[in-house]
């Protein structure tokens, strides 16, 4: 099998025989079902029961589908149908490279969590330390779960920084200055996990963005989704019909370094001034609020220790300093979104991370800023805004798992040889 999912996507699951076509159609139909019968699937996909049963039998042999036994009889007293469930035996591993740990999550192909292992790392992480942490995480996870050791289909790793998609190397780390430029992460993971069929490396914000596809409140409302992952950095990604768009990937990954205030004097980590990322960071917010709360914030916490959610709570209470700061942040992100709208045409914009708990005043101020802009008016204001309040680590894990799950179901070898 090819570990590179881009090779799988390039061929896009195009069957060359009726048999393989039927298998793909049937498996796609059962993916969203808890349990199913042959008759139900045959009616849905417009195939004969015999064709559906052949496909189901094939996947039973592959340990992808399992029989559940007889279901309930129909109201007319008909024969009780045989029921089946999609339950692949294969597992996957998600590795999150966070600022203080590497988190290893063992999951099944329905994105259910089976076990978690954490390996501590520091900001002084080197190439050798990176390799050692991954090896330690693998050994501990599989030592604690030996029954799954030969069932791992793929590994997904989410990293903070600019990942080169062509060779899946870390071009530049966002948090670890001692890691080499161009660190060959894909090759390293393949050596550590030689038995797996799929390895995917990507930016952590793009991985988190994929989690939007699992949320029907988001995916069910639009086929064009823009996610903004806001933590220490701002990263965006854009999906059309469930597929991530890579044409403007450099712009989206570096969204936080769009210059939105050329007159700002503070130098960003990138060397420029006026970057969106620099304008909304915690130190800037705390500095502004210290003018009204020199030492202690209104909730009793030291001003130097407040976070974005403290600011939004203060805004909800109607505190003037918080309201003004929230309006400033809305203007910064409104300007960033305006730049994004020049290249993308989203139907849904999703905030993840620091602004997921934004209050109604932020939402109102953001929309007001956009509505006063000619780009928004030109498009007719045709998008919605969604605040995904789930924990970032959960979004990162779910999104990373989704990338492996998608590769699994797109893998040509799952559907057998191209037989006549």
C-alpha cells in the first residue's frame, strides 16, 4: 500500500470494474448507519439485493462489516431481516505536537478514543529529541495495547508550523526554534511505524479544521467552509464539498501574518509590523486592559493572568474597557476576513480556539465591520458565522483522525483487485 494519501487522492477511487464499483457504492452507503439490512441498502443505492449481498460478504471477509443477527420483523409480519454493522478492525494513531507534550491517541476508524499516552517535551526540543519522543510514545502506546499492535492502518501527526505538503516535511516550526528547517517528518514517522499503510503530516490548525466536517451544525449548512484556528497563531483552511483546498495554502496557513494595521509599531515574530496575530495576542489585550485594571481584573484575577474568555465575560457584564477591547479585536479579525474573502467564497466561517467563546457583542461588531465593507456588500453577505466551543485538543484529534479515515476509504486496495 502507498503511505502517501496524496497518491490515493490523485486517483480518487475510480473503479475499473462493475464489481469494484458496487463495493464502493455499498460501503459509502453504510458509513453513516448504525446498522443496516441488505434490502435497505439495495433500495437506497439502486442495486439488486444479490449485488449488495456480494459486496457485504466481501467486506465481512475483510473484517470491515460484521453480521449482527436477525432484526425485528416488519409491521406486516414479514421475515426478520439479517442486520449488519460497519466495524473495521483497523485502528489509527493521532500524534499532536503541542507546546509541552506529544499526545498519542489510539482510535478506531469511527474516531472513537481507545487510549491516550503523553510524552513531555520542552521548548528546547531538538531533532533528536523529537525522534526520541515519537519512539517513546509508540512503544508505550503499543505496550499498553498489545492486542492492537498489528491492526494500525495509519498515523496522522499534527504540528505547529508550516508543513510542506508535497513532501510532508516541517519547513518551519512555530514553537520549537531548535528543530531543523525542512525536518523530514514524514520519512521519520515511516521509519518508526514501518508496518502502517498511511502516514499524514500537516499543520495543526489545518488538522483541527477537518473536524468541522464531523459537525452537522457546520457541514450540514454549507458545502464551502472556512475555519479559523486561533491559539498562539492564526491558521485557516478552506473546504469545498468536504475536500480541503490547497491552492492558497500558504496564505491560509500564514493567515495570522496578514498585515491589517500597517501603522502598528510592535514587531511581530515574522519581522513585520501590523500582523493580525500580533494585534490579538494575549499580551496586547492585557496591555490595553491594564489602563483600566492596573493590577486586578474585574473578576479578581491578576490582569497579567487573564485570558480571552475573561475579556468576553467582562464584555457580557457591560464593562466599558472590555467592550472597547472586544470591538478592537472584532475590527482586526474583520479586516483579516475581508482579505480572505478576496480569495475564498465561504458559506460558513468557523472560529476555533481563543475566539470560540466570543460573546454576542463581538459577533455583532464583527458583522457590522464586514457589512460596511465593499467586499461583503459585493458578495451580498451570504455566509454564516459559527463558534465551535469544543476544546482545541479535541478538534485537533478528531480532524487528524478524519484525515486517516478518509484515506482508508479512498484506498484502492480496500476494494480488491481490479478483476473482470
